[in-house]
C-alpha cells in the first residue's frame, strides 16, 4: 500500500516496524515504512493478511499470498474498460485537441508531396553506417550545424527498430498513435500526379494524395512527421508508428499536449479508438513494451508455437523468418537451428529427420521461455558475455543493475561461414564486440570470456602483435 492510501485509512489499523525489503524488477529499492495485519473483504471472501506500507506513490498491489487466499472474479475484473477511468488531466488534453481525434481523413497544411524523377540518372544508394549511441548527440549537433549553413540537406530514411528501442530507457507510461489513412493525409504536388496514374476498366485515374506503394512514400511521410515533432523529446517516429513516453507523468502529459497541438495546427488526424493514452504497456513495432523492458508479443509467440512442421524449403524459410524476428530474445539460437539450416543449402535433398524435428520443437520452447529484455540506459554499467564454438558464436549484452544482478539487454548468435570457422577463438569471440559496438563505444564495459588471450586485446601497455590478423588490428 502506498503512503498516501495509508494516510486515508490509518485510523483503521496500526503499523509496526519491519525488516522487510522490497525491490523493483529493475533493482531499485522501495522504502518500507511498516507492516500491519488487516482484514481483507472481497464479495463473500474474507481473510487476515499482512500489509506492507511503502513510501511511494502509485497503485496499491495485491501479492501472490493474498491472491492465494482470496478467490477473485477475474472475468469481472478484466471487464473494466480503461478509457472510462482516464485521469482528468489527460481528458483535458484530449478535449482541447478533439479535432485531431475526429474519425476523418486529415490534410497536412502547407506541404505537398513531390516525387522527383530524373529519367537519365542512374541512382546509387549507400547504406548509412550504424551510429554509436555514445556519439549520437554530438553527430546530430554537427549535422544540424551543416544543415543551417546550407551545406547539406536532410533526407529521411526509415530508422532501424533497434535504434528506436535504445532510447526508451526511463519511460514509465506510453502513448501510441494510430493515424487515420496515414499517407493519404498528404496531398500530392501537381507535377507528381502523372507518376501515380492507375488504369481501370472504367478509365484512367490520378491520385491527388500520396498513395501507398510508391517507393518514396514512407520516406516522405517520415520526413513530414519528423518535421512536425522536431524539438520535442521522448517522441519516437517510424513512418506512421508514433510512440510517446516520459520519465515522469507531468513530462509525458506536456509532451502529449505539445504533439497533439502541432497535429491540430497542421491538420493531422488520428484514429482515436486505435490509440493508447498513458498506458502502462503497449505493443510497438511488433514488441510489447513497459517500464521494465521489452517482451515478445504473446499472439506472435502463439502463432509460431502452433506452426506445423515444415514440409518443404519454402515453409522452413517462412518459419525461420518468423523466429528470427525475435532472435534478440533467444540465446544461442543459431547453434540450435544449425540442423535446420543444413536443409537450406544448395543441392540438399529434403528429408525431415528426427534430429530436425527435435531442433524445431526446441526452438519453439526457447521462444516460449524467452525472458524480458531491459531497456538500454546509457549511465548503467554494461556487461558483455562472449562465447564461441567451432560452428557459431553467441553473445549476451547485459546491464549491471542497482541490486547487483545482471539483466539482459539483447542476445545475438550466428553461424560461422566456412572461412570464419578457420579463425582462432581469439578472432571469433570479438564478433560480439563488433555486433554491440553501437552500445559499447564510449561506455565502460566488463567483458566475460573463457578465452584468456582475448584480454591482451585491451591491454594499454602492450600493442597487438604485428603478426596478428589485420581484421583484429582494424577492430582494436
């Protein structure tokens, strides 16, 4: 029970000192004021139960000992509709921006999408290098400086999911927006309409609004929304998937109010019934998110679990594709799937043996037992555990929490190519450092390995031997 609730009912019971200690999943200590024995009544149920009063605000919680003694009507409890209990401060914000939540197609003001095509040009595209998280702020400051001087012009590629998740640490509640017919809220530039003509049995028709299916549509929409929310912190945008969070409730509400105000001003419309406001948990970009971390989505896990044994290469590739989407939750996945990958090799005859069925079933069990991955916190200590076998490598990146425990941020594993199998263990175990380079650079990190020669790679008093492979020297 929170201290605020106790003050309302303190005349009904007395508390005594206690040595009990409580911690959150993240390892933060919860100060305990005292303990009391109270009578708890629920419908026709009654029980005497211990109660701990804590020096914190928030909802009151029933522990498992209480739930074991009281038979709760879960169907009745889960039938409560959350939207009827929205806090008044949130209702004020939603009411002030009700125009944004109208069930209609919005029109972005002052902007039209223009599709640029140079028929004589041969386009070349170079992938952006992954940005080290420790350098993110400095790089963005330099890019903004160059853009203001007119030396560069911003384009908007779609951000990687992993980069977005790396910014979620510290969020307590989450607001997720669903845009009403997202891309079509932007009108097309007149010159661009000739590129999006459709031929039907009735006649030729031109789109007046930005359609789905045009290669540049996601980038145009990404640019539009990023411009709208520019300068507002704690807002994640990936095309039409928008997430807002905050370290405290007031910060979250201020951000929500500012974003909705800008949407109203520019003409963007949301589909209210599909939005989530100030929720403790949301599904975003295929993962479930709350303040503790990131989880697989139950419905996706269930779909994978119910998948039948594949009968051909196409079905096997489809299964592995679904499973690999959650590979960051699954330690040593590549080693487990090694027998299945053999079937994907060229000129391999299809034969589903017992060994393959065993690996197939175990991969499902691994996904069902997947643990929560904590959010990345730049100021928390990092631990990287590396392991290499003759056929693959597996690594786990973790945080050292306040209570001394290690909580995983992400797992990674992969099979080694024929050439990589000839690498020394020294070279294999640095794959984990390379994989998590974005997280590790600029931060103190503890590396756990059972291969002692790897320690020499980080000695300041001794350079790498001149005979060492150039790939090791490049990574030093």
